């Protein structure tokens, strides 16, 4: 599929721009566990998908960026010499923001024509926005003759989303899109950015089930959760030494200071603190081949996201309930920012096909639509197509 998209994208680029392009890709991601922990300096356990955003690019003689998205069927154009670049409030902000932050970081970018396509669904909780940012950033650096430091690129793409788009996301999505290791998840420390590959037993599959409810998550809702976490830190730091993020709080310390927090703030903090502990336990279990324990941590993660963090929705809960009752399922949870999108399921490989059919039929009976199901293989991070 990826090579087919890349081949067709190159042909379309030649038709649109009359030039020979270079091709780059950046993958979407699944996250086994560690949700809403990244912007709290915590731990996450993501893996890259074999679904990606693709960019065909060729330099221009001037200082303009011209982007054509086949997914959106729209074109946008920007001047790299604009002294006061402003967001437009649409899809192009993710690319424009990356170019702006790259320039502010000291990169002298060339003007370029870009044609963009993807086999990664939008709004399904698979981090298409980060994949788009990374693919564009990698392509712009490469065509401008700059070397690509993948960790630095991840930071730049995160800053673009924080500062230009206005979504105060953490580093996880951009990091895994840049730095993923094929066949493995990464246990990522979002404070130090140290990452450890954790091989995923090939006897298990990562199966994504899409609610078909596109994110009702808007920047204000996402940012509200982040504000609540920061309020928890402010309150807890007055009674606990060395607290600069919820990462620094143990569950025991949180429980001792529970009465110091408003009830909603306490529940938000309890999710993050317990999720960090679950993520570390799940990674250790996955590394030792204990798929059952890893799955139990995923189940507990969903309950915490639903009840304490309140970012689930009825469709996500339904998919998780269906999955948890099926043979061969180690664990199931909502994935991503919430309020729609997809679930991630750890499933015995021998049961994966039957699992997909059962989920689709039961969800169709309940909701009247058949959800897309993706049986995923952990892929590599961003780079040139074919490299």
C-alpha cells in the first residue's frame, strides 16, 4: 500500500508541478498505554504504524511554500519571508507552523512545492496531525540541504503545534513518528526524552478499532485538562518537596494530600499518577512476554481515562466492552486525546481475524455502522520513502 501511494503521489506531482520530486513519509502511531501523561513529564509506550503521511517535494527558485493536499483537496501558499506569519485556523497551520518554527530555530529553508497524501485516517486517534508535521518538516529540511536530527525535529514539530496551532500537546506523537523502531514499542520518558525499545511479541497483534466518531476534542477541551494538571501541581508542590510536574508525585503521596485538592483536580491527578505506574508495569510485562499483565494494565488505563480523566465517550466505551468479552483479547483501551477516535487492543495473533469480525458485527448492531479495524505491525520512524 505504501509503495503504491508513493508511486501515485510522484506521478501526480509531476503532473501538477512539472518537476521530479523527492518522497518522504512519517507514520502515525498507536499508544499501548500512557495517555495524557506526556505533557505531565511522564511515561508513554507508543509504536509507529505502517500507515503514514507522504510528502512529494521539489525546491522552488523563490521563497514560497506551495502545498497541495490530496486528502483535503485544497491548496495553500505561504511566504517564508513573511515577518509576521499568522495561523489560518485550518489544516495548513500544521505545515506552516513547522516551517515557521524551523526558521526560528535557525534553519534557512528553501522555497518548495509539496504534494501530500496519506493512508492514515484523519481524526481516528492515530496522530495524523503529528505525522503530517513530521513528514513536512523532514521534507523541508532535506530539500534545503540540512541534516535531520530526529529528536530535534520532534521538538520543533511539538512547538509548532503548541505555539502556532494552539494545541498544547505533549511530545509523544511527534517523537514516535520521528524515532520509532520497527517491531517494537518505545518506552519514552517524556522528561528526559530517553527511549527504550520494547519488542512486541509476534504472537500478539495490535488491533485498532475506529469508532468513526471524529474527535470532538477541541483545543480548549484538551488545554483544560492540561490546566487542571498544572493546578494540581501548584497545590501539591506546597506540601510535597520537589514537585514540578505530576511525574514527581507517587500514588501514596497523592493519597496523603487528597484533601488538599478539589475533587475534580484530585481525579485528574490520580489518573496521571496511576497511569505512569501502569505504563512502567506494562512495559516490564511486555518485555518479559507477560502479555496478560500488559493487557490488564490497558484495561485499567481505560477505566481511569473514562472515570477520572473523563475523556472517553459512549462509542469508545462500547468498543472496549465488546473487546474485553472476546476470546484472545489481553487488553483494550481508548487511545489518543479522547472524545472519539479509536481503541487499541492487544490480541492473540491466532484470534485477530475473528476478533475483527466480531467487533465489527457487534458495533454495527449497536450503532448501525461498521467500524474500520486495522491489524497493525509496528513500523519504523520518518524518513525518505524506500530508505
